[in-house]
């Protein structure tokens, strides 16, 4: 079950769809994330509010669809230590 998007992920998706990022760079996720992060850090709380509202709505919808969901990340198994 995927986790609901947070406000930054919602914003990042919006700027990709809105055409803020040039078409040729949209598949460069490192570039898109850096650009979105830079814009996000310079936004005022009033500018961020719509994305926070959308994230809360997504979280509420997620909770409605998956009432017993609890995020539990998988622990990576470390490789066995080679001993001499």
C-alpha cells in the first residue's frame, strides 16, 4: 500500500504538470527535486497552504480507504560480515 503524498510531494507533482519544469528535464528526477526544493524553501506559508490542504485531504482519503494501515518500513538486511 503506497503512503499518501505529503505537501512537498503534492507541490512537486503540481509544478511538473503545470509546465514549470522544461519538458526535456522532466525525466531528470534529481533536477526536478532540486528545483522544486529550492522553490519550496522560498515560498511563504500562505503559498504553501493549498498544498498542505491537498496533502491533508489525501491523508484523509488514504485513511478512509485503508483504515488499519500503519507505515512499517522494511528493515534492510545487512550483508554478513566476512571474518578472516
